[in-house]
C-alpha cells in the first residue's frame, strides 16, 4: 500500500452535511456512501464534539482550522485515529476533507526522517538508483568521500569512475537488478573519473528496490571508504609475512631473497636488495664515511612480471654513487627515501645518464628505498618500484618499508655473523684435518670432509693417514659426539693423541684403549652437566704393504668397505668395541690380507644415515655405489669420493661426513730380503756379509758401509740381550728400512757412554747414522728398526702398479 491508497475523501457543504463519500472513506470506516451521504459529518466522530472542534463543528466556517488529528467511529463501534486536512473549493461553499490513518502518517514521517538522516551521513555513501541505474537520490555531492565536487543526480554511478573500474562496477550492479540477490561487502579499488591518479578502496553493498507489483524499481547502493582499513590490513599482513619468512635461514643471500619476496607484490611490483661485499664474506662493512666506500652487490631480486631487460640483476655490482645525488646520500645516512614519480627519479639522476638504466626500470613510476641498518652498520640497501599504475609511494609506505627492512637487516646481520663464525670454525676444522690426498709406498689415499647443513655446522668427524716406520701406514676415521667448536676442539685433541700413540707403534686394540682413557679424562674435566656430552667413535687400521696385512680395531664405529680388484665389494668384518669414553671393556683387533689394488672406504655415519634410511640400508647403498664406481676402473680416488658423497643426496647433509679412500699397494718380493741368525756372536759377521751382498744386488753400494754398521750394532744387541734366534729384514722402496727382531721384550734405551765405558754406544751410532729409528712390540718379542733415505736418482721400481 502506497501513501495515497489509504487517503479518505469526504465532500461536505457549509452546514457540515456529507455530500460525497470516497471508496477509501468507506474502507476506512466501514460505512458505504449511501449510508454516509446526507448525514452530518459530526456523526462520524467517536466522541461528541465541543465548540470549536475543528471542521466537524463548522466545516465551512472561516475560523475552522485547516488540519488536525482526531478520532472517527468505525461501523463496528471501534475508534479510528486519523490525521485530516480540509481543502476549501474556490468559489464554492463546499469543502473536501481528506483523512489518512494516523499510523500511516507516522510511518511516512519516520521513513522520511530515516531517509534524511541516512543521506546526511558523511562516512557512508548512499545512492538510490532507478531501474536504469541512474542516481535519483544521493549524498555524494559536495565533495564527500573524496569525490570531486560535482553533480551526481541524473548520472550513473559508473560515470563517476574511471572506465576500467566502471565496467566491473556496472556489471555487479546490473546483476543485483536482474537477480534480486543483494551484493554485500564487495571490495573494489577504484579511481574517480575526476582524479584518475588516486585510488580508493570501497566496500560496496547493493539491494534491489521493488515496486508494489514486485517488479524492480531501482537499487539502494551503500558504500564505505575502506582505503585506510585495507592499507592497515595489508601492512599487518606484510609484517606477519616478514616475521614468518625472514630470518629462517642463516645464509646471507637467502635471507636477502626472502626480504625481496616479502616486498613483491605486497608493496611494489619490483624490488632488489644490495649488500656490501664484506657482508657476503661475513665481515663488517666499512663505515661509509664517503660515497666512494659504497661497494654494493645486488644479491636478490623479485618481480611480479619478468625482470626488466637492461636493469641489472643478481650478481652485479651497483655503480659507485656520485657526490651530488641527495637520495643516495640520505640512504647512506640511514634514511628512507621516497621518489614520488618517474620525473623525480630522472631529476635525481640529472647529469649522470649512466645511472638511469642501473637504477630506474623502463616502466618505473614511483620508488622507495631504505638502508639495511643494523647494530650501527649499513649492510646494504633495498629498493622497491611500482610499475603497474598503483598509487605513488607515500610516507606511510616508507614507514612500512623501514619496519620490514629493519627486521630484514637484523636477520642479514645474524646470518653475516653466522657466516663469519662458521667460516672460522670450518677453517679451524680444515687446519685440524690432514692433507686430503697422500701417496706412500703402502697406499694412495683421498680424504673428504663435508660439514653439516644448518645451524649445527661443523663437528668432530675426522680422518687421518699416518705414515708408520718400515713403509707401513695407519688409517684413522672418527666421529666426536656433538656439534660446534667444542666438538672440533675435542677432535683435535683426539687426533693428536692418536698420532702420538701411533708413533709408539702400538697394536690397534692397545691404541684405542689409551684413547679411551683420554676420552674419559676429558669427560671428567668437562663442566658440570656436560660429562655425558664427551664421547666418540673411532676406527684405527694399520696396513703393511710387505705382508699386505690389514690390522684394524673399532670403537663403536661402522666397519669399512673394501672393493677388491675383481670388482666385488665386501664389508670388512670387525669385532666392534665400545664407544670411546665408556671404559671397562676390551677392544679386539681383526686381521685380514688384502690383494694389491684393493680400495678401502672408511667413513663416518653421516654418509650412510640419510633421510629415512637406517644405517644398514645406507651401508648397502654405499656398497652398491662403490661397486659401480670400482667397475669402471682407473678412476681417481678423489673423483670416486665425490661420487660417493653424492649418494648421500647431494645437498648439505644433516650430519657432517668424513670419508677416507685408500688404494693399497704391495711391495714386490724382490724388494724385501729376510734372514734368520742363531744366538751366536759369530752371526754378526754373517749378517754384515749378507747385507752387503743384498745392497750390491739392489745397486745401493753407496749405503753399504753405513747399513752394515747399523746391522752390526742392532744384531749384536739382539744376540747379547735376548734368548733366542735373531731375525733380520731389509725393505727397499723409497727408503731403506732395516728391521732386527728378537724374542725379548726388553726396552732399548738410547744413552751416552762415558770415555772409560766399553759399551753403550750402539744405539747412539744408529741414531746418528740413520734418519730415524725405533722399536715396536708384537705378541711375542720386539723389532728394532732404522730407516735411511735414498738419493732421488736410484732407479729401482719395486712397487706393484696402482
């Protein structure tokens, strides 16, 4: 029901007699026109009128009021409150009284007040549009909501927007007209047709207005400006993204790339991060006292579209700035700089056209740049450009960039510090490890070490190759518990101890027992609460190229692999002992004979404990890889080692890895001479004679006198102080080694004889005539040995081929 359908019309004469009665009046009071006409109008009142009771008293009188509110009687007896108005006819005594139910008048009044109040809002935009989307009522005029002060009535809402925004808005509103489904909270970034360079974010809702017949009569469109809300939400989202993504890596370049990825496309369309050269090496950047100190390299880029051609990418050095560029000087002083448009950027580079392609992208429209400032140091700079027509950067964007870059700068500095510490730790580790490759008569070796990935970094894994007397060699591989510098320091102490004990030529099980004692001592010396953190595994093996025998003992370490010359790969069976530091349990030595050309692989568990593999599955995988590589033949050991490391996944491992490969050699029988003499003083002469003949056969006559004297002294001592036969062996390969064995366990000691002494000069002479000498003990008896170096020109090849 509209506002006019409930209006009752009654025609009365000057005496108040009803002359005419409308259908609305009949419906209002339940009285037909036949029943009403001819009756006084006052009979319709619910109560008897008093004097001066409006038109009901004297409807035609000149003093009667023109309007009022009263109660009429319905035919049912109830009262009907109405608001009435009298309209007098020109030139006639008759009058027309119009009456409307008071409730309908009140509703219309409230509706009008609501409409006025709604249209008076200055924070909510209101548009009433007809079915053709033409605006018929609105509060947009007067410059409200940032629109230009222009007339909006009679125009479409899309006429007020830029063409690209108008199409999408028109489509959304037309869908509401056609379907009747309201549009609630549509977020739109739009530009005014009067201000196309400025975008605003609107939250738009539209509701269809239907007429009494249920047909679309128009739209009620309500929208609010949510520009600041969306900007704040974007800022919070960026800060959250920065907190989550930046700082998760301890790699300087990765951290810079994370920073660039956070900024694009959230803040701009293109960004790059430049860092000082010193930062990439883990060092502090120089204090930027002058512009010439600016040595920056672009290490990270991000772009919403393909990177612009001609603009330097990652890896390029930023050009040295010039003194008259205020923007760069401000960045150098720790300030964030806003470049509002391309013209300002070109003006900043005026006089230096070579800088334009370095810093200004082809379609760059606005830029903001901030220094990476942390702990008093300028680590680098970040530059962000907008290229897609978004609003120019303002101070709010600059403040946001400053906050994000500050977080990124702290993360970059943390990564720089880690890089410095990690580099120092790796350098220490490398200094504590032996040469990666050795070449001795006993074996050719190649050692490789890979530090662990992540914060754990370097650790206590190590390998070692220790040349022993008489052409023998010791192979060592070990793994200290824990990570970091304390593990590296422990590794250095254990490696030194193993070296020292190896020089004493102990059996493998005896050597590990002494190292076990050392580890327990180190654990006792550890700070409170850290005693259980000191421990290690170790494998110690001694190879003799004369007998081709390998003696090895393990302290909780994985057994080595051996690739035989026929291409098969086997695990060397080892009787494992306890971890170093456990104490109280014995170690055992395993002996095996290897063919010449066997490749031994000694490794730490980081090589076989990868991913979901257990150590057995990892060992089988390693054995398969070693078999494949060995089948190719002639492959250098270091190349084989790198290929084996690749089986661990190629990426930096979770635990550090030490790998030692050794290809064994054998001394040919012609390079070894053995004799056995009875415990008889006359045997000394026989020993001298035999040695002289052998040296002549080897072409070493120039060493005959010295060697015969050394043999004479050693054999004489063995006959004098032992109770059994004496063994003599000469080995010739790069050095001339002389070994004298006897069943006695008496410790020979080097002394200085007095002038009147008849003896005591034998070992002193041996020490003076040879390069080195020593003594080792076996299961029964001992062997005293002495070595002499040979001249480089002795032409005798007695080694087996590799």
